[in-house]
């Protein structure tokens, strides 16, 4: 569980939560004034954050442009605070409440003791780059160059940021599939991209090829796919990937593939779009250690891409963080060489957890959509009579004592998510059972 | 040293993809003459040579001695105690706030004014992304190492929205003093910030050059610490021109003699417009842990935090825990850190002077000595060298081959309108963040080579 900030009466701003999904972002607007024409205070625009009460004492800040205009509200932080207040069981946070495997932790400890505590090479410790290459070969059959085609980053979050900042021109169009992981939109705004979203709809969240075809234009620079998909649990099928691939090849479009949940593929085989014909040369495949090895706080991620794309990504990476935590990289190279049995056991454990949650959600009265991968399940909450997902989540915390995530924040158009909420099963079985019990007892259909 | 631009992805297989890939031709056109003349990165060449010759590495700016045991122990304990999921360790902010008060008499709110990042690198990047807009100018003192933006602008091919302009303000040799006139004339209506690059964005060179070697840390080559008077001039200019000051204070505890680290934020009217960035790396010899921070007035910190969350989301969890132990080190830790570095500095200065280098400027801080080549070089014939043959490379190569010691050519630290190429080619940078054994071995090798 994340360590909580101490309570303080002077507290005005919610604590920065470690989990991007629980945090929010603060809204603020762009400075519109020019230098020297206005006095300093007016030159900087006001920020509307939860810390508004503090503003009057200081000159308003200099702000980022519309880079971070679109901002999601502090909904997650509010939920989090509410959850603590009501002692709710948290099935909202997208990270485990159990820890990673000993053999990986021991490798990190050994690396620290062995003095591997200084700067690693910017693009990654060679041993880890090799391990990534080996793993990728095992998974996709592709042979790649560890020196020229692999870049280690501080988590997949940074791989995504580096890909976007390094490869997207201002004004380029990027297509996303909604609902999407919340940092995509904000990071794309930082890159000044134009975002187009194609909605994946229940029950199977299939890709509408017609919508996709009409969305692709000569200005489309990239399509971002996340498979297995957070928050729906969807896994892109071979047919869908082939369709995306042919559009990309025809229109010379890149693909950014976020595949962090690739080892949590339960109901279907995970396919990396980079392995399809004609696709490797235009794909950035991103992954991380955190989800597969339950070590989300180590921040070890990577991007695999052909040299010309790696070059741009590395430029951005070298600016953003320059290099990644050394001892953890050594441990990651050990982790990635784990035998197949590790992955089989991981899947078995998660399948058992999933069964508890899914059966429980159905019994409680939700409309449960099948989740093929990730540790998330999307459900329709409308049987319980709430107006929208946020209201439902508040009700769920206060009256039932369980936390879920309202999904409207994962859409460009929040209306599209108002019937849906997301639960996670990356929790120990006891926690899952307790949550399910509460929901069965206390949720009342209207 | 070229301006850190690789020869580019000439190997792009897909011609169509190349059209949309970074504009390679545009990029190559903007490369400096020096770098275009080179096929391979000179630093790479030097590094390979150093490795082949088994040279002692006084080029890299990170320690070859271990991190303090109590700090390592704290990290190990955190991993074993399952503190491995996403987290924000608020205690770090609390401790930093105390230090700000103790060291600089500055009041910062630990709840709102600190952003913990993956190293000072990320803190700086997030600060730039949070405060600098397209078309803004940023003043940077020279010699320094280029930031990423500079590489972008030079490269011309990276499609980053920023397009900021860096304006280099030359410091005056031999003591790298602030030239007030040049400084003031550098401001324009677009100047947004002044960067106090006491130690700016190191190691960029490694990644950008797509190398196989362990990266260098070419930053703050001169070891200069701005004096109070100089900081007052800079502060007054920032206030008058309504600019931000962005500082990099990673060497805050490695300042020597009477030079106490003074943060510009503590000068009148500066706190509201200063962003301080720093990290654990140099103070605790853990450059590979990636724990740094930005400290700024609440609203600016908030913007920086927003960016940080989208770039990496959080710093490595177990090392955040270890930071608590590190930041609670007793005063003796900091005083012996300083004393140890002073001894190393003095040892290296003595060695370099006695083999013929000119060390005009005894470093006041950081871990580097910027030494000028001897007028009559005992190691090679300097008179044969000319800018056209990139003497800096040749000299450094000689040093590796003959003396078995690797250092960094100083030429690459200068930018902007550099009129005196010959002069700039005469500097070499040595690092002294090395164990006594390493320094003694370097000493022996150099002396035996020159027969002293």
C-alpha cells in the first residue's frame, strides 16, 4: 500500500499519489501575457488547483502551455481520500498489494552490495538489453540488436513519454483507442499532437475498422495501441492487428504499442504488432518489469524499435531522465531470464484471483464484461441506479466500502464511460474475497 | 569534441519511413563543422582507446569508491521489506524542507513545494517542460555542457515542441568569472530563465552518441562556484528582467575552502522565481539510483509535478526509502565528504602541476579540474597541433597511450561565438571523484611517463 501522507490541518493540496491512476492532475491554464508589456504578477496566469487558497500570497506561476491543458480533475485523489476515510477496500489502484518474487529482489540487493550504484549507460545496462532481446525473440521470433534497438527507461511511462516527445511533431495526428490509460492524452498534449480517439465499445470492445479507416488521414503520424488493454481487459485479435497494420503500411503511420500486460494474457494469445509483416520497421514496442514481476515501484521499462525510431526516442530519453536505476536494471536482467514456470505460475495465480472477483461481481449484480488479459475487469454499474460512474464509485466507497475506478476519465468524451467502472484483481485473495462479500451484502439493485 | 550529435540513423531501412523519421539531412546540415568532419564520435574513440590500453579513467564524473554503507543498507532493507510498489515517500520532502531552512534559511512547504524525480536529470527536464514555452530563450553560462534542447536545435530534426533557444553567456577565463556586460547583453524580450549550471545535465553525451561505453559526465568542467557578488548580479538581473532562475545544485555539499554553497534562491526577491534542482547522486555517491528533486514555490512545483507524473510517475521506491536514511546523515558525514574531496583535489592538482599542466583555477566545487595544456608539453609536441587536426583529441589520445590516464577534451564544453578555438582546445578535464588507490596509480603512471 502506498505510504500515506501525514494528516495536517495546513494540508491543502492532495498528496501526490504514487499511482498515476489515483492521481490527478491539476488544472491550469496558459499564460497569455507577453514579457515587458505587463507587470510581473499579471504576466503569469493563475493556476486552479486544489491549492488555490495559497495562491494570493505568491505571484501566479509561469505555466506550461496548453501542454497540460487537458487535465483530468482530482477525481482520483478525492476517491482515494474518501476510501481512506471510509475504510474501503481498494480495488481501484492498479498495483499489487503483494510483493515481487524473492529471486528478483535478491538480485537487486546483490547488485547494490556489489557496488553497482553508479550511472548506467544511457540506453541501458548491456546485460539487460540482451535479456530484453532474448525475451523478445522468445515471444515474437524477431531478432533485434540490443545496442541499437533497445532503450531502457524509467518505467513504461517514460518509454511512452520518450516515444511521443521524440517522434511526434507538433500538429501530428495520433490515434488512440478509448478508454485509454490516463497519461497518454496528457503526454500527447505535451508533444502538441492532435488526438483522435476511436471508442472500443462493450461487450467485446472490438475495434471498428470503419471508424479507424475514416480516422486515418495524411496527417496521421501514429496509432497508439495498448494490448492487453487497460482498463477493458481486451486483447487485440490477430485480425484487428492485421487491419491496423495494413492501414499503417498504406498510410505510412507508426505504431506505439504499450504491451506491459503481455504476460497477463489469459483468454487469448498475446500478439505483438511488431511481429506482423512490414510492421517492425514502424513500431515502437514498449514494456516494463513492474506488472509482470509485481515490482511497480522499481521503474524499469523499455522500448524496442528499429534504429531510426530508436534514435529519436533516445534523444528524448536522454533529456528526460538520461539513465535508469542501475541496480534495478541488473535485477531486471535476472528477472527476464526467469524460466517459463515463473510465467505459468503467475498466470495461474492471477486466474484464481480473477475467478474470485468475476464470480463475485456477477453475484453482486454487475454486468461483467469478459476480460481476456491484464488484471482489470470492466463492469456496467447501471443495475444499481446511479446516474453516472463517478456517483456510483462514491456510493460504492461510502455505502459498500469498496473502491473501483470511474472510467469516464479514460475517454476523450467522458459521457462514453458513464456506465462503466473498473475493478482490479491484483490483490491477495483474502482482500478480494472480503471486497466481494461486502458487495454481495450491501449492493442493492434498483 | 563535437557537439554531441551522432552521425544519424543513416541505416534507416525504409525510405518512406525516413521521410517522416527525424529529418536527417536537415540535421546533418546543422552539425558543426567539427562534428561533420568526424566519422565517429571522438569521445567514443577515446573511451575505446582507454579501455584497450587499460587506462586509468579520470574522465568519468562518478565515483569508483563505494556508496556509504548505511545508505546502501537502507536500500537493501527497503527491498526486503516489500517497499517495491509505486510510492511517494513524503518523508523525503520533510527532510529537504528542514535542510532548506538550515542551509539557506528558506521556508518551503514539504507538502507542496517539492517534487521527487528520477534524478536531477528528470527534475531539470520537468522544470523546463513546465516553465519554458516555444520561442522562449534560456541563458546558460559557458563553458558548460549542452542541454538536450541545444542538441535538438542543432539536430534540427527532433520534433519537440519546445524549440527554445539557448543563449550562451561566456564566462571569462582563466577564472571563469562572470562578465557582467556580456551577461546583461544576453537578455532579450524572450528570455525566460537563467540556468545556473553549476553542474548541468551530465552524461547526455553518452546516450546521444549511441555508444557502447559507460557514459562520461561532462559537466561543470571548471569547478567554479559563483561568488556571492556574482549571484547578486544574476539575481538583480532576474528580478529586473522578470526571469526565472533554474539551478542545479547537485554539488551543494562538495564545495571547498571557504566557498560555502550559496543558493541564489536565498537572495532577496529570488525565492519566488527560483527552481532548485538537486539529487542524492554526488552527495552520497549513488549516481545510479536516480533520486532527485525540484524545489520551487508551490504553484511552480505543482506544474513540475504534473509533468513528472506523466514522464515517469514516480522515482524508484526502495531508493526513496534509502533517501530518508541518507538525508538524515549526521553533520560529520558532510564534513568528511568535503574533507575527502579537498584532499583528492589537492592531490590531483599537485600531480598535474608537477607533470606540466597549468591549473589556473583551483576548483571551488564539484569533482573536476579543468587544466590547461602546458606550453611545452612533456608528453607530446604541442606546437604541432592545430585546430584543423583536432589537437584536443590527439593530446588526450597521447595521454591515454603514453601515460595510461584518460581525461576529457575541454573543447566540447565551449559554445556560442567561440572566437578562440586554439585557446579552447588547450583544456582538458580531469575528475577526482576516485579512490585514493586510483589517484595514486594515475599519479605514478603520469610521473613515470614524464620521468619525474
